C-alpha cells in the first residue's frame, strides 16, 4: 500500500470459494484490503449497482472502480501485482502452462462450484441466515445427496492430480492450488470432504493450508455452524 | 498458419456458446483450424482424456497439447495472437478495462449459460440426439419455463448495456461482444430471444453478426431443428 491512500475494499463472503481464492491471492502478493462481508441473497441495491448478478468477490480500488468476479480479479491481480512478483508470481511464464493453470482455476471455481460447493453452502449455511421469503429454512436432502455424490467423483480427480504432480497446476505453487484449496477449505469446514477416500490430496492440502495466507481463513467461524474438529489442524 | 504444419484442431459443438465464442475469436485473428464436432454427452474416452469434464471447446495445437475451455482459450489466444494484433486486438490495453471485458465474458458464458442457455440447449437440441439412457427424450417443460423467465431478465441487462455503450465491453469491439453474440446466436437459432422487449440490443447484434467471422455460424444447421426465419438475416 502507498501510505496516505485509502485501502481497497473487498466485498466477500467467508463461505464463498471464489472470495477465499481472491483473499489468498491478495495475501500472497502482500496486498492489504479492507474486508466487507456481503450476503448476496440480500441483494442490496448499492451492491447490485457494482455487481449486477450479486457475484462475489468484488474489489473496489482506491479510485472507486470495481473489479467483479474471481476470474477478472485473478487476471487483474496477475497483471498489476503478479507480473512484478518474479519467482513469487502465482502463474507460470509460458502461455500453454498458464492455460493449464486457468483450466484448473475454472475447474475448481466453476465446475466444482456448480457440481458440489454451491448446493452444500446454500443448503447448510446460507439457509441458516436467510429469511424464509428469500428461501431460508431446512436443507433439501435431495440436493445434499446429489452434491455429495458429485463430491466423491471430484475427490478422485483431485487425488489423481495431487498424486501425479508436485503442485496441481504447475511446477511451483500457482493460482490452481489457491483455487482448489479455497474450495476444499469451504467444503472441509462443513465436513464435506471425503478424506478417507484420498491418498495424495491430504498432503497437498496441508502444504497449502500451512501458508501464512491461509491463517485468517482458518480462524473464521460461521454463526451457528462450528467447523469439523480437524478443520484448522495443519497436519491432519 | 505456417505452411507445412498441420492445422490445429478445435473440438466444438455448433450449439455450444463457448465453442462459438472461440470460433469467432479464431476467425477474427485469422487462425485457421480444423473443426471436430464433439457430442459431450457421449463422453468418448479419448475426449475425456484431454477434457476431464467433457468441457467444450478444446483446441489441440500442432504439438498435440490441448487448451481446454473458453476462458483459458480466450487468454491463450489473446497472449499468442491478440497481443500482436495491434488495433485489431479484442482486448483493451489497460488492466481495469480488461477486467470489465472479462466480467462480461464471464457473464455471458457462465451466468447466462447457467441461467438460460444450458437448459434450453439441453432440452431442445441435445435431447433430440441423445439416446434415452443418456437422458434423451422430450423437453422438460418446467426447465423451459424457468430458463425463459430468466432470459427476460438477461435481455433487460443486455439491452441496457447496448443502449449505454457503443460496444458492450470497451470503446471498440472486444471479447465481450463476441461472448454475448455467441450466446445470443445459439438462443436466437431456437427463437428464444425476446427481441420485442429490446430497444437497443438488435442494432448491436446486427453489427456483430454482419462481421465475416459470423458467417460460418449463421450457415450451420442442427439436424431436426431448423432455425427461426430471421436467424441468418443481417438486418432484422
């Protein structure tokens, strides 16, 4: 941060995988932001004015200009911070290698989200806080069952990636690891990660979650839903 | 293309908005590829080996290396072609302006896709060709109704964008216009675009669809489902 300038603001939700991904990226690049917890289901008019689909996260820079969504934000931060970070850059140097990292960011923040994470977070977390007229209430057990079945397939793929590569997307830690770990951490909080079916993923995940950037995420708690006991344990 | 090298191959489906988006981009940058029509529901093992989620499109370069998915492909082509295309580059020069283009690419290829396009294409096109055991059969009318209601909301936003800006994402034509027009063209083929509710979107769309890159898309036909009569009309 340049002294004298206001901090940037990040609109986020603690159980949004995309929000966690961007928070990890900001922290890895040493960018200090002010966090504002947004509840997307409230559809606040002033939030919809900057994010018409109520998508999270949104970064508002010092000039008041918003950057909306995980994928635009990842590229924006890569261009404005990553490119200057030399060997701490979270993207490889070559276009084909970058494409593989982006494929996995998309996999964990769009596909895993739509197959698994969105439904579990909605049913088990958002519904606790939502009023009945916005769709709050008890979880839909068919939705939970479907998401959990999908999660077993996703676990197999994550475990295969972790077993065949040092890091998921590149030779060193990259945005692919942050995206995967962000999503896994949301699921793990709720006890929805079938670790018993994995051989290689636990070692990969404990390497990512031991990073200082992860600490603030592991210390957050959702009201009315304590995390499973191993959640913040660095060498489970 | 360098003479003597095999062409790159693009695995695509004519009714996949993301596939159309990448085909437009390739054509705008003068990249000639061999097209291979993939039916994602067949889950061909050799296709799953390069695209584990059966995502489309996939570009396989001359060395056999795949680039999977619209978002990694858009960035890959921007880095390897767009950056050299000077004033024909489909991305603006400044990071914040690029973020706005990416937000809209995401809006049309992820949000519109998940709110509207995916359900209408599945119910009205894929089910015609799918065998019953893969989910083929007659359309689910609740799914059609939900998608059409969402489309009216999306049309309002598209119309607002088209009415307040020369092009959707930047001062000149950009990836945002290609993404939006790719998705709209899939919906328009099926007569699912509520043009009567729009004031500004028709002018924007006819400017995009008049480009030479659009012609091959407008000439394609889906077996058993002819397009609506105005579909290929350049000044409807």
